[in-house]
């Protein structure tokens, strides 16, 4: 699976991720081959790009939980866009709190890791989708940290609204992939105006603005190589800094292609001065990163496939080498010189081993119920626990 920008899509490429319309109805199934008409439609959707499969790559399995996760993203994003645009106009819609409660209900009480599936984004919706995914990450991280309920809610709300100022950017700047120094100053001005708006609309909950402002200041200081000894971060800001950065790095965005979860995690771990290790560890306990079946590149140049995760050190799993079929436990002293460099960029020369095959050969793998993608994600009888545009739940 690899990312291709929309302008470089070609006929015959196979979709690795499904495409839905705004009502959550499936338009293009995984493994669908792109046609000229399909590429035109995707251009009309304004998508930044697609994840596509390589010629010899099988369709990766999806669990029922994966499908529900994408369903939740798809249905919630349109409600969130409505609410953030109300907020932009200095109005606080009651459905914003409904969204917070639904995120908290689904992802603020989990005691297991999930497959954090990045959604497809366009120039028009990337702010909303970034806000939603960051909020989901914040819900899971705050749960692992055992934060108080009110702190959880404030952190999730702050993550949903922290970029509201960006929605007012002049279109000529908002559509650009790279900013000049002067344009970056304009963006900073609009962000600051957004924080003032948050403070006004959420005047009874001052911690929401505090989390947003502190997060931005801390990241600005880090990126500029400056220090602010007077900046004492609240817990919610520390969480948002990690969640915001992880989603920004692993998602498709205007300024380039996404990086792998491994690359993003290594970056977070290498900068403990801004990304608190305890928070990063909570992220690791929330999302699957190197799980059985993932193909990786080692620092020796060899390729391998993960056959057993390592809960103690997620970056040092047990792998099966492609070259000599040698099993290597990277946590053992004998393998101390070996490390995973990244997830494989190209998959066509890798072995194909699914979890069923691993279990048949005596390797313990946590059982996951695989599910077929359904046509339409809001079919009759499906459980609905989130807000759907046009109604309260």
C-alpha cells in the first residue's frame, strides 16, 4: 500500500481504502480498479490523494472494528464541520458536546489497542478530519493516563476546536502547499484569532482555550528552537501536543505525503523535551503499530515480516526474515544490533503471511474477527451511537 497524489493517479490502480459519500454510503470498494471516469470523480471530490495497492499486493483484511471505526469517522465528520463553522461565526452549537460525548463513549474507555485508520482528506475537509482524528487519539490517551472525566472532556473539546481559526484563512493562502514567511505570519494571526474566539465562546470553560494556546506556544517554541521557562503546560496540552503531531505526520496533508507510524513514533520518542515519554507511551498503548503481518525494513537492508508484537518495546518485535526464513526476536541481546528502520515502502517482493497461517504454524496471534466490507455503512440493523446530521441521539 502506498500513497499517490490525485494528479498522479492512473487507470488500473487498485484502491486500498474505500471511498464514501457524505452520507456514509460506499461509492468505491477496496480493490476497485480506477477508470478514467473514476479518476474524474475523485478529482471532483477534491481528495488530496489515495492509498492504492501495488500490482501483486493482496487486499489487507479488515476487522469489524476497522469498519466501525471508518464508519464513525465518516458519519461524524459532517456533523463536526457544521459545528465548527457555527463556532467560526461565534456560535456554539449544542451538537458539539454530543460529538465529544460520542468520542468519549467509543474511545475514552478502551482497554485495548485499535487499528488507527487514516481517512482520505481533501482541501475542503482536512481541517475537520484532522480535528476528529486528533480528538479520538486524545480520548484514548487520556484514558490510559487515567485523567479525570472533566479533564478528558476539556482535552477532547480542545482538540476538536483548536484549528478553528484556520477555517477563516483567505482561500488563496488556505489552498497553498507551502507558505512564505509573510504567509506564515498571516496563518499565525488567524490561529491567534481562533484562540480568542474559543475563549469567548467557551468562557465558562477556560481550560479549553488554555489547552489550545499552550499547545500552539509549545510547538512554536520547539519548531523555532526557543525555550519558554515560564510556560507550565496543563495535562491536556501535553496530550494534545502528542496527538496533534502523530496525526499530522501519519495523515495525508497539503504539504506532502504521510510518513509511517514507525517513523512518526521514532520522531516522538527522539524528542522527550516536547513529547513527554509518559504521553507517548500512552499513545503506544492505544494504537497498533508493529503487529503480526506488517512487513518491515531492517537496518541491515534485509526485509522481514512481524510475527509477534512486543508489548514492552513496540519497536522491537519478533520478525521472520525474507532472505533466509530466520526468526529474530529483536528484544533478545543477540539481536541488539538489529532494528526496524521503517515499514516497507514497497510490498511486491514480500512474503504473504496472514494471521491464520501464523496460528497454523504454532505462533500465537491475538484472534481478530475479519469482516467483509459492506455496501453502505449505515445499513439497517447497524448500531448507531454517534450523532448523525439532522438528528440528536
